C-alpha cells in the first residue's frame, strides 16, 4: 500500500509529457530540493523513479515558466509544490519567527531598513533577480561570514531568504548554478492563488495531513506530521479530526508499536512489480524510522560523515525491487571520464556520450533475490542514458559489486 500510494507500483508510461509530471507531483505532494549534485539534483530523480526517462526540461518549465505548475517553498524542506499547496503553507509564512533561523532572524531584527530596501528592489524590477543581482543593484558589498561552509550568506542574501520564508517574495525558479530567482508572488503564482483568502490554520493543517495521508497509504501520526514538518500538536489535532470525519481509519500494522492510520481510499495491489532507484530525498525513504519499520532497511545519509567513517558511501541510493528494498548503491555522475557507450558497449565509428555513471559501492540486503544484480544493472543503464552518460563503471567495493559488474557487462 505504501509503495502504491507513492506512485511506484504503476507501469511506466511509454511517453512522458507535462501531464504525467504534474500528476506524479499531485500524487506524492511535493519534490524535495537539495543542492548536492554528485549525481543529479534531488528534485529530478523521484520523477525518473516513477516515470522512467523523461525530459528534465519539463520540470524546469513547470517551476520556471508561466503558467507555473510548481512553485518553491519550505514544505518538507525546500520543495517544489503545486501552487494550491503553497497557499496551505501561509501559516508558516505568518509564523516565520518560529521557523526562521540564524541570519534570517538577525537581519529582520537588526537591519529592517535593509530588508525594506531589498524588498523595494525586487518590487521595482519586472524580472526575477538573484541575490547577486540585488547586491549589485544596491551596490551592497557587506562581508560574508565564511566560518560555516555552505551558509556563508551576505546580509542581502539573508534579507532575501527572510522575505522568502515570510512569503513577501517567492522563487521564480532556479538558475543553472542553483541560485534562487526572487520575484513578487503576484508575478509567479496564479492569480487565483494570490487572491485566495488565507485559510484558518486548522483547515490548512487538515489539508496538509490529507495530502500526506494520500502519499503514505498507511502511516503513523509522526509519519504524517513529518511530511510537511508540522508541530506535534497541530498534526495530532488534524489527524484526530480526520479520523472523526472517516477519512483516516485507525489500523494496526504487525511489528509497529505506534498506532497506524489507513487513508480511506488507499489501494492495496495484489502484487507490486516495482523497480526503482530512490534518491536519498525521495519521499518513500526520507523518514528513516518509517523505512526501517516498513522494509527492515536501516538507511542513513552519509554526505556529512568523514569519508573514512562512511559505511556505504557519499550518495547512496536504495534499490526497490518488487515490494522490498533489496540493495543500495553509491553513485556518481563522473562527467570528466571518457565513456564508450551505455554499459560499456561501444559502437564502431560512433563516439559515445561523455562521462560515466560510476558505482562506487554496491551492497545487497540479506534477503536480496538472485535476480537483484541483473535488475539493478538494467536500471543503472537506463539512468546513465537518461543522464547523457556512457559506461556504467562498477568499482570493486561492496558484496554486490562482482555480480553487478558482470550483469552490467551483459545489460
């Protein structure tokens, strides 16, 4: 039920258009964004996992061109959501002092005139602006604090992020270098969304839990709460109200200590024949306790773990086969390496795509079936082709690596 609710049980379509993209996002509720680009940006891969190879430009257009079908805001983390869901998060914008952090809070409290100047600059421009554009326009050259890698924002960037969190500006998409392009909500969101009145907070919480419940199929209350990062008291109240309304049915799940809730329309397939690589920020696996409770699969992201202390690798993707998570692979899109062709197969007289998909480690779960390596090899070759890479190169690390290397050679 959990796999089906996430859109991973359905056959992949032969042709993927904008309608298929938006249908998947409506089903799972959001696409989490992350800056790590060792393989591909996080928002692109959940669609590949469910739809197979597709034109990534479709997602770029959905989030970056009018009429926008997706907009960015803090949902689970930074995420792309349908415009209607953006409206459901206005309570978070109003409560920005509770959720904002560090420099965003400081600049709002200590430099309100700068915040006003930044907002005025974004308002005056008819085109979206990056933080660099705003700094140049204001001739602002405030020093950055470089003591915290990755968050060494200028005060102008902090002001923009405060305004973004508070909902006074929004994102009109991202540049190729992953910078937000800021604009007024009225220039990005559909007019009907901009003009719609605010919902009562409790109504918004109920609707967000509805979305989370549809995306889970079966879930505990903490699972539902985590999907949009609600406060416990807000989530618990919403769940109780949806139980009273008959939209959530109390249930028990063997092996779970927490009470469970079944979404009333959740589908129970006779069987699931899924085959998918899951990015660490895929909603099926981002709540690690749920992954362990459902699949007996202990999963931790090790990006910030020192290299010599990592167990499985830097950017590790679980592999879903059938109804189980059966393996994990540490992947890297090595675009500087020379490739001959997908899976290492060369075509005489035809140069292969640049780069390789490098499998830096491959590990099987104890229950992995004999066909795991062959099925995983097919998915890796498809992923390499979709990313415009050539060979799939399997390095000799992990208990699955020898079988996977042999399977890739014959894929």
